[in-house]
């Protein structure tokens, strides 16, 4: 059985057309993760209130793991 080169080339380009949106989405997700993880300069402010009064305030940089910082901030308030 011989394989037609035109068929192989058509299947190759068809697979690229089908997979292009998937590669785009994955690269976009990876780029956003890396930018948010290592380049972001935003801050999250956590305000502790009791009965409507502010009893504490913590500032968390978004360049570090937010969950770890929230756990460490929990012990201080």
C-alpha cells in the first residue's frame, strides 16, 4: 500500500489548524501565570474586623505565594 504524499501533507496541515487554538490557550495560560507570579507588583490588603470595627490590617504582595502569606498572617491577628 502506497501512501499519497498529498494526503499526508493535507492531514499535517489539518492537524495544525485543529491544534493551533489549543496551543494558543496553553501558551496564554502559561504566560499569564509567569507574569502574575514573577512580574506582578500588585498588593492585597486583608482587613480584620470585629463588630464593624477595624482591628487589624495586613498587606500581602502578590509576587509570593498568597496562601502561605495568609497562613502566616492568620497567626498574627
